[in-house]
C-alpha cells in the first residue's frame, strides 16, 4: 500500500496560479474582472459565482484596482530646460485661470437663466386672472340625480 504525501509545493501550485491570474486581471483593470465574471457565468455558473464572491470579498468590485493606479505625471518635475519649464508653468497657470473664469461665467449664465425663467413664471402667474380658475371649477358640469 503506497500512500503519497503531497508536498507543500504541490498544494501551493494552484494557489500561485490563482494569484497570478488575479494579478493579471488587476493589471488590466476593472473591466477585465467584469469580463471574466460574465464569461465565467455564461460558461460555468459556479465558477462565475466564485469569482463574484472573490470580487466582493476582496473589495475589487467597489474600489479601484490597487495595482493599476496610474499616477498623473508630475507638473513640477523639471524637464531640464528652464525656459521650457517656465513656459509650461505659465501656460498651465493661465489655463487654470481661464478654466476658473469660464466656470464662473457658466455659473452666472445659469443663474441669469434661472432668474429669467422664474421672473417669466411670476409674470405669467400675476397676469392670469385669479377669479377665472375658481369660476371654472364651480361652473363645471352638474349631474342631475334623475
């Protein structure tokens, strides 16, 4: 009678494969996880259920993938050319100022539009005869109980 004792390396191999698969999906982002989930549900639903449970348990479904975070390029990093750096900083500052002034303009435009609509509503309401609405509701068709 031969009994084979499994070595730790033999039992760790499937886990290593799953970890590498998860890392591969993390590198491709949340859409890769969703695609894997949909494909697995369409082919073998218990596997899809397992992936869904893993995504919920590991919080991959609700938060950003941690290994895929892309940092924005640093604005303050020097290119080595001081004239270009000064031009770039001035241009970025000017664009930020223009964006802030444009957003302010849009806010003022929305407020003016809202005020004009409200003034028009109040004018229409004030010019409507008040007694006619009540008279119309009282002068409705009367039904005889005959």
